[in-house]
C-alpha cells in the first residue's frame, strides 16, 4: 500500500501521527495508537506499523513506557514537525556483531512485545538491508534463541546454597526476575519443544541436580522442574497479557474494574457467591507467585521425604503399592 506520490507507507503513517501531535490531538504523555490499532486504521501490515512507531521514537517524538505503551514525549523536538531525511543505510561490514542484533531485538520486544520482532524489523532498526542481517542470525528461531540466551545471561546464578529446597528456590526466583523484566520471554517457552538455549539449559540443570541428589529419579525431577518453571512462566504470561491489554485498549486494570464493577456486583449478588462477595479486590499476581511457589515446594518436600509420592502411600507404609519385594 502506498500513496500516489510513492511515499513509503510507514512515513505516511508517521507524518499523520506527527500532525495529530502538532495539532494537540495527542498531548505529551498521551498514548499513541498501538501497532494493532495502526494496522486496522491504515490497513497496513504489523511490520509497517512498528516501523512507523520506530521512526517516531528515533526522532524523539514518542517514547516507550514499560507497562503503558508508546506515548508522546514530554518535549517534542521542533524539527520533528517535518519528516526527517532517510536514515543512512549501515554497511554489513561495519562493526556490527550478533550481540548488537540480539540487543536490538530485545529492545523492540521490551517496548512493543514479541509480535513486533522480525528479521525485517530488526534490520530496519539497526539500519542495514534485511538480507545482511542473516549473516548474524540465520533465522527468526535463531534470533529468538539468542534473545533467550542474552536474558538468562543477565542474571548470573550465585553459588548454590546448602539444601535442595534453597537451591531450587534460588533458580526459580532468578527465572521469575528475568520474566518480570522481559514478560514477552514467557511466550518463547515450550516444555515439549524447548529452545536450544545453552543458558536456559544451565537453569534446567541447576534445578534438576539438587532434586536428583535429594533422591528423586531423573524423570520425576524433570517433571517437578517443569511444574516449578511453568508456575513462573504462567504468571509472566498473565503480566504480559495485562500489559498488552493496557496498550491495545488504553484502559488500566483499575479503570477496567471501575467500568465492570456494576455488572460484576450484579452477577455476584444474583447468585450463591457469598465468598466472592466478601473479597474486596482482585488477585495480586506477585502474591499469587509467592503463594504458588510455597505450595509447590511444600508439596515437593513431601515427595522428597517420602511422605507423599504422587498421592500414594510410600513403600513401607499401609496402602503402599508397586513396591519392590
């Protein structure tokens, strides 16, 4: 899609958003249309929408605010009132490294979500032809692996403390901190088709080893590891979903509850829900993570000690089954 003058679609979109800002339709601190909204309004692809916002960020017209989205900058440069000249194309033989490519991809994901990351978009952000980027990341999957490796490298695990529980909890909490900073990373997690991330394997090994040393067989230790990592991943997915909803709708969680309060109250009062009616507010995901981790570790402690083996009585106790002679 292009204009009659041959202007690139992303430049036309950026120009229209500049016009709205200059006219006062969008004021400093206001959220600008999300990439999804731009695709619907202008009839362009997601990559074009993200490129338009990237151009405005490069000019200092807009800025990305974590957990809010892209907003109009507090001080818009005067020069931004007119379209900037085309960016200098960077040669692939410059001092570009794979790490530079990965960092650019992470910056895009942090600001706009994982869906905004593509080889084409990263190349545009860096300023090199798309095909040149394949010298550093052969595929989108390879780019994702590099992003995960870089995230796990952010949090170096200290020496293991004594005791299997403390060791496992240390790794889970480190994983949780990474996911809280980069919620989109949870969307790259698969427990049936895991990414071939060396640093991700380090985390898995650091959880598996103390469980096996505590007496669990390797398959049970693996399943326990997935339960623990899955708890952190699921909570991060919920955080990411909430951030995405705020960005797409412009409505905070508090505003959502205010808008739906009457309907929810009517439903609760009309049904046999006295316990729900007693709640003063919705769930706090940080507290859900803490409680969930405690419950999982407490249950796992029973398995390790032999007091509870998969819900069955341990060998040597009344009701035990499938025990060796």
